[in-house]
DNA sequence: TATGAATGAGGATTCATTCAT
DNA sequence: AATGAATGAATCCTCATTCAT
């Protein structure tokens, strides 16, 4: 049982690597098989189609973000600290596995396929919902400014994340992502503050 | 007047439409030719290669944004008003020609080609430079908050633009973009303000 | 025995047939696939590109000639007999597989591709080196005239081979190549003799 | 009248240059037009088709060789001297206009087209007939060896020419063709001599 | 679980040629 | 005498997928 699951995950991981290093256009069944050192038909043992694989990838993205969101302490901290925790956790995971940073850019990734892109948008929405929820709570408790809608601010939070990650990717992953993230958050903090 | 629009421009416009409606993966020579109701080889009279076409497209994006940037009044207004003017002009143009809104998402568009993506990044940089320049001036004159770097704020400005445009596109271009833009800017204003 | 002949070899053989019957310009992926009764993509399982196929073909030519050269007795005969042996062996093989006679005309075949033509020239050189070596030895031992450089004579030997093969091909392979070869060699003999 | 003829010749000359520098596969209507700095349809004013152009080219080759053959003194010299004269004249012309040296390699050039290759072979035959005729006369007069058929010897003469020209072309036309030709002929002489 | 061989559809591009101007 | 725009057929090659083994 374990073996089956790990093989699937291995394939998904490799697919992720290809996407993040060469773009989704380079994620072909051939390239994926080559990277995994198996033949192409072998992949069809694990996924019924390429769409199935992409779909699984999207689900994986979602699970990954959910996992991160759950890790950040739900209470006992201010909303701003929770956003800070989100930054910290995400950037720590991205540093471990840079390919995962694609999760922040998914909406452009799968635009070509109606069904897949719907799936992807729901993940984006989920991420925004999470951030928005934190901020809304913070606003209610007076920790966060109230003159800008939480949804709007969640986009600023995400936008800043993307800025940091984009810089990091352009640098060829040589920048210290966590440090850059901290620096960026110190400004986000000021913008969110009352 | 319409006749002045050269065959090249007509092709580029059609390419733009395809990209924005179906994604760049659907921009094939075949699809483009079909949309223009000519055969594929006909396109090669006007562009030496598909890359040449894409490159021209990127240059067009850059020119478009430069044009917009130049239109916004350079003086006699506050920095925040100038940013507002940028919003207004861009959204007005996007409404006229929705495909142009792709300009805000170019960095994800051409990630698959090293040389093209370099070209694209320089446009993104140009846009950010423009916004950052406005904000920096504003900060110096005390119109804009000084505790957050101008570059950081330019990302918030751009991020918000993207948010608005994304919503608009998801709506199938049925939303009133200009109104949504005004609403969004009213919040950006507050965040940028001292 | 026939089964041992791999798919690759089968493809190369067919390519060879096309070249020798219709010229290298007719050796298109489409024609080759048609001749093999498969679709074009099927060929790409066996060769990464048409160039790869052509390259393999050239290597095959070289191996073929090396094989022939090794068959001719290295000692116990005069230089002139060895050249005669070369004639005999080559013409016998050509009769079995007319397409192979292209080996004598390779330098004109691949002139369009720098890298391939370099490869081809090295085969031509190898053939000449072989013949020249035989003649040089013969000249040293006094079996062959010494007033004309061996290299020069090797061109006469090759030139005569080409003459015979050209006649044979023009005849649509109806001439008896071995007999024509023997006749031609009887004159070459006189020219080479002291 | 002169203008029309010279335009045609100019085109043929340029075609010749392309063939000899890049191979016949590079002689496309597009390339030819580009080299002449006109558009493609312009060429169709002068030749009804590409075949027509190639045919004219072949005729030109033939005329060129006929011209050379007529220049060599018909009498008052030995057969061997006449062959030497042929060498001298041909190599002098080739030096002036390297592309013309293709005339020696025409049989491989147009193999892909039955009708054209027939035309070409008749030129080759004509060249051989010329040389053979000289040698036959020489043999009758006892200036040339009689134990080898004249046709056979004409191939040696031609083969040696090709050897020299091939070396010269490989050298990028930097070798002194006339000198190399003289050297080669000094050996041919010995082989032909009684 | 995997492979070798194949496929139909489509990718960008080049070919010689035509036609209205 | 020449051009701008176009075309049908072909070029090599890649795509996701299937199937017998």
C-alpha cells in the first residue's frame, strides 16, 4: 500500500520539479517518464491520463496549503502574528522544496483547461479565504485596520509573497528566502496595522 | 483609418485575442492562421518565425504601457492622484481591448523561453519602475507614507490591479472594470497615504 | 537469423534502398515510413532525428567497407592481387545488395551538412588509405610502378570502380557486375604494373 | 536584347554559386531571389519554373565544356599534350569561376530527376567522348598505350581531375589549382604513355 | 509493474508557384 | 519588369495515448 502511494507521489514530485524549473509546457509525458527513468506507458499505471496527473497535482497543491494553514496557531496570537506565521511556514517549506512555490502562481498555470483552472481557482480562493479570515478576525478585534476590506488586504499579503518568491526564483534560488520573507513582512505589518 | 493598421498589426491583435481568451498554449500558428482566415505559410510573410511574432507581441505590450504611462499627467498633481490616473487610463484601455489586460500577467506568460522571458521581465520592471518613481516622489514630498519602501508599495499597487483584472476576467468581462478599479483604488489610496 | 536483424537495421536498410534508387532527396521521413509501412512517428522510437538516422547510415557504410577490407588477404599475395581481391569482394557484396554501392559515392551524398559530410569524408579517406597502403607496400616490394604516387593511383583504382558501378546502375543493375569488375580490373592491373 | 540575356545569365551564375557553395539542396527559389536581391516572383519572369532554370543550368555546363574542348588545339600536338591542354584550360577557368568546377560532379547532382539527370549524363558522356577521342587518336598514332581501352583511360583522366578539384574545394579554394593540376597531370602522363 | 512498438493529431516551418496590382 | 500577399503540399518532429506482451 505504501509503495503504491509513494510511487504516485514520486511522479507528482517530479512533475512539480519539471513545471517549476522549465514551465508547464515542458511537462510532457515523455519528459516526465525520462526524468523518472521509466517508459511512458509505465506512467499510465499510476494515472489514467495526463489530465488525471495534473488534477492530482492541483489537489496536492491544495493539500499542501491546507497543511500549512493548519500549522499556524489558531489562537493565542494576534491576527498579524498569524499572518507572520503563515509567511514563516510557507517560506520554510518553499526553501525545502522550491518547486512548491508554484502554488502561489497557479492561476496562470492551468488557464488553458476550463475544468482544471476551475479547480485551481478554488485553491486560490481557499488561500485568500484563509488570509481574509485571519484579517477579518483581526479587524474585529481591532488589531488590523478597518478602513480597507479584508479581501483587499489579503491580496496585498499574497502580492507581497509573490514579489518575494519571484525575486527569489529570478535569483536562481540563491537568495535567503526566509530572511527576505521576514523583511517583506515587516512592511506588510505596517500596512495592515491600524 | 482602419486601413492604416498594417497586416502585421492585425496579426498581432489576433494573436493577442487568442492568448487572452484561450491561453498562450492555444496560440499555435495553425490557430492563428485559422482565426485570420489565411493559411499558415501566409503568416511567414509577416513574421520570420513564431518567436519573432511573440517577440513583437512583447514589444507591443511594452509600447502600450509606455503610452499609458506618458498619458498620465506628470506634474500638478499629487503622487496618489497620478497612481489613480494610471488606474483609470489602464482600465479604460482594457475595457476597450480586454486582450491587452494580459500585460499585467506577462511574467507567467513567457516563462518557457529564456530570451523572451528576459524581454518580458524588463517590461514588468519598467511598469514597476514607473509606479515606484511616482511613489518615491510622493514620499519625498510627504504625500505618501515613508515607512514602507516604494518598491514594496508598487507591488501592492500592481497586485491590486491584478486582483481587479482577474475578477473581471473570471466574470467573462461582464463586470464594469472602471467602476471596480475606482473602488479598488479608493482602498489603495488609504494604504499608501501617510 | 532474419529475426536478429533489429528494427533499427531494417530501417537503415530501407533508407539505403531509397537513397540508391531515388536519391537522397527522396529520403524523407514520410517516404521512409511509407516504405516500412509504419507511420512517421514510429521511426522516432528508433532514431532521435533524421540526422541521427543519416549518421547511423554513414557509420554503417564505414563498417561495411572496413569489413570488406579485413576480408581481403593481408599477406601471401602481391599488392595487385590484393587490390583485385578488394574489387572482387566489393562487387560481390554490391551484387547481393546494390544499395550498398552508394558507399563509393558518399562524398557527393552528404555535402549539404557540414558535420555529416565531415564524417563521410573520413570514410572516403579510410577507403583511400586502405588502397594506398596496399599500393605503397606493393611499390616498396617492386610489384607496383614507382613513378606515380600511391595516393594518385588509389584514385585511379577508385575511379575505375566508380565507373563500373555507374555503368551498372545506369543499366538498372542488369549488367553482371562481377564480370564487368573483372574486366575493368584487368586494365587497372596493367596501369599499376611496373 | 542584351539586357534580357544578361539578366538570365546573372541568375544562372548566382544559382551556380549557391550550388557550389552550399549544395543543390540550398538552391531554393527563395535563396536565389534573396541572393539576387529581388522577390521570388521576379524570377518567374526569366524562367517558367525551377526545372526550367535547372535545365538551363545544365545546358550552360555543357556549353562551357564544349567551349573549353574547342579551345584546345585540334592538331599539331600529341594526344597527351592535348589532354594536358584540357587540364590547363579547365583549371584556369575553374580558378576564375570556382562554381564551374561543379561540371565535373554533375552526375550526382541531378540524380533525383529522371529527365534532368538524363540531360546531365549526356554532358558527362560528351566530356568522356572528347577525352576518349583524343586518346583513341593518340593510341592509333602510337603516342598512347594500347593495352587499355581509351574509355577506361578517359575515366582515369577524369578521376584525377576530380581528385584535384576535390582537394582544392576541401581547401576552401586556397590551393593553387593550376599548379596542383600540372603536378597531377605529370603522373597521368606516365600512366597514359606507352 | 513495466516495456517495445506503434498511432492520429497536431506542432512550426519551407517549398515552388500563382495572381492581382 | 517587379512586387506583396497568398497557397497547397511537403518538410521534420512532438504530443498524449494504446496495445500486445
